[in-house]
C-alpha cells in the first residue's frame, strides 16, 4: 500500500482497492467533501508510477510520480470545469486548459464555467488516442463527471466503452444517478465512504482547525468540506450562533458570510429542525445549539417544508448578482418569520429543557 505522506489518511484503503481493479473506466462516488478528486489523482499516479515494486505505487519518488506532482505528466489528462481550476490548485481559470479557451472574444471577463465543455471532451478523446509518452499507461480524470452536459457525455461514450490502447478513465460523481445511464453502465464503481469520525477529527486538529468537532458536524462529517468552511471564515463559534441569530432575525451578524455558505447553513438548520420535529437527532447542529429555535415553540411541519423548498429555490440562484447584503436580509427575514406565525407547541425531545443552555 502506498505510504505517501501527502495522501489523505482515509484514502489509503480505497486507493489500494482502486489500484487492484482491472476496469478501464472507474466511477468514484459518494459524499463530496471526502476526496474523490484526490483519490482520482492518486489512482492516476499509481497507474503511471514506474517503481519496480508495484506494492509501493505510487512511490512518490520516480520520474513519473515527480511529473504528476508538478502537474506536468504527459500521460495524464485532467478534465475540470474552469471554475474548479483555481480552488483545486490546477492553474487559474483564465488559463483554461480545456481546449476551448481563447476561442471566444471577451471570455476572460465572464464568470468561469462550471461545465466541462464538449470541445474539452473532444480534445481529451483525441489526446487519449495518441501513444503513451512514457510507455506505461495513460489516465484521464474527469471531475466531476456531472459537469459534462448531455452532448459532452455522449461524446465520451465510445471512449468509455473502448478506450484506445492502455487508456484508463476515472470519473467522479457526488451522485451517480445524475449521470447518463449509458455513462454509469460503462464504469466500474468505487464508493468513497465518510472517514471514521475520530480519524477526521485528528486530521482537522493537525491542520489547526479550531473546534473541529463543530465544523465536522456542520460539514456533515466531510473533512474537506470542514476545511473549506474554515477557509471561508466560518468557525465553530460562528456556526453555533446561527440558530439564535436566525431566530432573532439579526441578518447583520451573517452579512459577511458568502451567500452559498449562508444558504447551506439555513438548509442544514431547516433539516435539523425537521429532525427535532420528527424526534430524531439533528445532524449539523448540536441539540443545545438549536434550543433557541425549539425550546419554547417550533414552526409547524408544513412551514418547515415550505421553507425547505424556498431554500432549494434560493440555492439555484446563489450566484445571481444580487446585492449580497440584501439577499442575506431577505433570507434571514424569511427564516425568522417562521416563528411569527401561529403554530402548535413542540417541546424539544431528547433533552430536558433546563440543560440546554445557549440562549
Ligand atoms: Zn512512482
């Protein structure tokens, strides 16, 4: 098994499983913030590694591994939406690299695309047909596969079915059901599970994340998502304040959160309030943290369901160039109004009210 210290610790086992598979097309799926992209890169490095001992691949030292580490391996091709290049450290969005950059005047001013364009897929297929430069294999990583629209997905089908020479493809998907059935059926699947809680906590602690248990819960147990939240300026204290702040309608406290994060937090809050209503444990917020919203009364189920669908709608427009402050006011106002309409009393289940604190 690879002992690469840069590998996320929970990926060692799935990496060994993936490297052992014979499939020429592999679909990595499961929760998003666990490292599908990182596993895809490690698999590519492993298949391309030139170490004599295949048990230690990827070795991290050979010429091939060094080329992978510097993003310069001629037998590795990455299909990534422009919008993900900078966040993932694979060049800036302006650099493109999808095979179609620079073909449209004024494109650099546009918001980086979240799609993997058909032109990029066609260029990748053409790359796949060339002979391997270093003579071992060729690997194409498509992340995330759902970023390919219908035309791009269809363009890939023949290559997925009969890859030229020693080409291997790795696709990632948060939800395989979002892919074309014809794409899904041509891939062998490898599911990436949530890492063990203690392992994620230890990893977050080693990275200097404060109150990692709060952020890890906030991220639904996905450690990379917890790190992304911390990088966006959220911390455990801020997260725990959300229910009380929303209950009071104090939008100003949340005004500097990125809109995507605010909507995500409200969706998780709504989810947890539904859990409490249903008598099941909340997932993203501690029970005590939710007490300002549930201790005296709680919105009716129908009101929560309505709020959930309004938030889903809001999440589809989270990049609309509305004034972020106004959007924040509107979203928090919408939430706090849930407590201003007549409702039935719903005492918090599972904990005595006087132990809840955090008012
Ligand atoms: Zn190597």
